[in-house]
C-alpha cells in the first residue's frame, strides 16, 4: 500500500478539497460510502490508499458506462462517444477564442499532426498507447499502464479523471475484451491497430479520423479535431511507411 496526501487525491480525481471531505463526512449531503477512507499518519497528518483511490475512480468510470444493449462494438462506441462529450463541448466553447482565423487553425493543426506522425511512424504500439492516441492523449513510449497525467495532442495538460482518459480506458477495455482468433498481441504496428479500429471494432473517434487521413485512408470526420483535419487537408505532412 502507498499512502498519498490530499493534494495527490485532488490531482488524481479532479475533485476539490471541499468535495473530497464532503464525500467522507457521514453527516454531509455529499457523503459517498464508496469513497476511499482517509486514515491517520500520525499527528495531524492523514492519508489515503493510492490503490483504493484508483479503484474508486475505475468503479466510477464503469458505472458511467453501464446500460444499453445490442452488439458489443456499438455499446463500446456509445461509451466512447459519451466519454468524449465533455471534450467536444470544451472544444466548441474554445473554438472562437482558440483560433482567431483560419491561418492560426492551420498552424495549430500542423503541430498536432506532427505529433501524430511521430507516433504513427513508430515500429509498434502497445494497446495502452493506441487507446490514449485515439482519445487525443500523448502516451509514453511502450507504456503498459495509463499515467496519472499526460499532455493532450492539442497541448493541454490532462489528468486521470478527464474525459480523454475516460475515453482511453473505454477503448482499452474494448481491446481487452475483443475475441481475437489468437491471444491479443501486447504490441503491434500502428497501421495494424488502426486497421482493427476501422474494420473490426468500427471505432468512432475524431483522432482516428485524423490519423486515417494522415496515412491516406480518410473517412468522414467529426468536428472535435477541426484544426488537425483542416491542416491535414490544406498542409499535408508526409507519412513515412518505411520506419
């Protein structure tokens, strides 16, 4: 067990100090009996079990994804779209201030696409890497677990509790539960991963659309990655398949 302080709990969950204490107060209106219990570290210091905090966060994500019926890939797509809702809303709210004109949008999009090409030209991805990229998050190379925080493809700082990470977790869950002919590979070529997303799982993700365009296999796009899509059309980058 690893004890963490309140600041780390705030960082992991994205909750405020008052909300966290409200969740742990049995007499408060915000009380949540499932929220990890704090414990004394001696003196006035208290801590939380890091594993319990992450377990609670995973349970929250699972509860949010419950419900629905039909074919598994359609359920998974609905989960991914739901997880993307807040990210899409934020993108729309920031659209007017983020890009004063088309030129700025192209410049921003080219930078994002250069980041994507860097990953697309790698010899292999882990499933965690693929899930993060499809959610718009820059993954550590060869990562086998999700980091506590990371930088978005658009440069924003993202925490474990953000919509992007929720989307990545849903994507990884779909991969882990997929019925492969053989054992699911722990590493595969980026194009093989995109092929699985497109032709097997039929994933709907705005960043998938951008990457498909960058490797010259476009599909009708959504609006969540406007700058990258615009830049890919107007200022295309050269994808090197030989790496």
